[in-house]
């Protein structure tokens, strides 16, 4: 037992020493680290005020501010699908005073979709801190569609009517677009893509019959499902959502390994000292596990999901590889 305690202490000291060395190399001193944070921290959200990531970022900012003893200023820098704000953080000073709260798009699909104009590499210019929350997409059709109660039913209809069905998304390269293209590839079906400006417009098109299906965020889809105007067929997570337990996964319906979820995470500029990353990770884990944040997340069908920085990095790499296959097949570029 004593040996195990000493071993753990030794490992902690080794990590701390590595972080202090990095701090020195990036212009920090041990004194500066001890004093951090000594001024307000800017939490950049690369999406508009009122958006889902903005709402959750603000929910985290208040308890994080209390823990760190400094104001957390949520700063919206929208544009280019989140790339503008993400680029801003990637180029910021790695001093722990500028952080990024974002969804997966700017981290995993943007590098392939914007090879020429992105201006940052999420794997070398950003330092993952923690995953925050996850939410599946929901395969949705109109409530008036006869005999369509599963992903398989929709695939059979599309097979019988090749090229005759449409689906809606919030634009090329979006998770809703790539999820349907993944479904099309696995089911070997053909549906035409109709892009819209937002999910409210997509659900309206599904209800009216202008398009026959779409992968929707549950916060937009489920009120219409409960009203009987739309029908939810499946979720896109590997396991059933605890907030939508009655909805089967795509994998359960015959599409193994199908996953296309939305997630939120906190990152910092690459080179941010390890002790700061570790402190933020610890504080975020405690906040994410708290009941107040869980209740707020549930309103948007998000499930709390804190992680280590290493686990977030693995998620980013695995998801990028999965989406790259779809993007390459489509020969899709947004440059």
C-alpha cells in the first residue's frame, strides 16, 4: 500500500515537473503558474449567442468562475461553421487565459473540408482539456409516412424508389449531411440532398413532405415527435441515449458501428502548461458531474461526459477517420 502511494506520488510529481518544464519553455515561471489565474479568462464560443454550445458554455462558466476565483468571460466569435473562433483560440497565447468551447465539427471534419483555408490544425494547434457532453442525432421522418417505423423501413422504401426520395440537412459537411451519407453507403440507397439554413427549417420540410427524412438534433425533433407531426426512427449513438431510452440505435437496426453524435468539449491553445490543463480538467470533471448542469443539459438532450485530455484526443482522431471516409467518397470540399 505504501509502495503504491509512493508510486502514485512519484507519477504526479513527474507530470508536474514535465508541466513546469513546458511552462518554462513557453515563457512561464513556477511563480506565474502558482498565481494562475490572475485575471479574467476568456471562453471563446465559435457560434452565435443563443446557440446550443453557447448555452452550455455559459452554464459551465459560472461554476468554473467560482472554482478558479476569476470571471469567465464567454466571447462569441461565430463564422465559417465555427472555424473563425477556433482559429482565434489556436493562435492565442498559451497562458491559460483563453479557452475554446466548441462542438466536434471544427475539430474533426473542418480539416478535411477546408484543406486550403482552415488556418489551423486542431491536432497540433490546440490542447484538449475535456469532453463535456454528448448527444445523438435522431433519424426523423414525417408522422404521416405510412409503414415507416425503422431505419430498415426507410431503406426498403428508398430501394423501391431509387432517387425519388429527398433528405434535409443544415448544409454540406454538417453532421446531419454526413450521417445520412453514411446511412446511404451502408444501406446502399440513393436519396437526394436538400440543404437548409437550420434545423427548424429541416423539421418543417420533413413535416410538410418537402423532404422525406433527415438526421435531426433531438431538441428540435422531439417536440414535433411528441406532437405526432414527426416520427423518430433511431438514434445515431452506439448505445441508447439515457434521455431517449425507447429509441433503438442504428446499430440495433442492422447498421453495425453506425455512430454520428454531437459533442461539446473544452480546449486550449497548444503549449498551455500541463498543470493548467490538469487543473481545468479536474474542475470541469467536478462541474460536469454536478446535478445542476445535468438538468440543464437534459433540456437539450445532452448527456454529461467528462473525459481526460487523452481520451478527447482519441475521440477526435477516431471520428476524423470515420468522417474522412465519407467526405473522400463524396469528393466534398468547402474551400
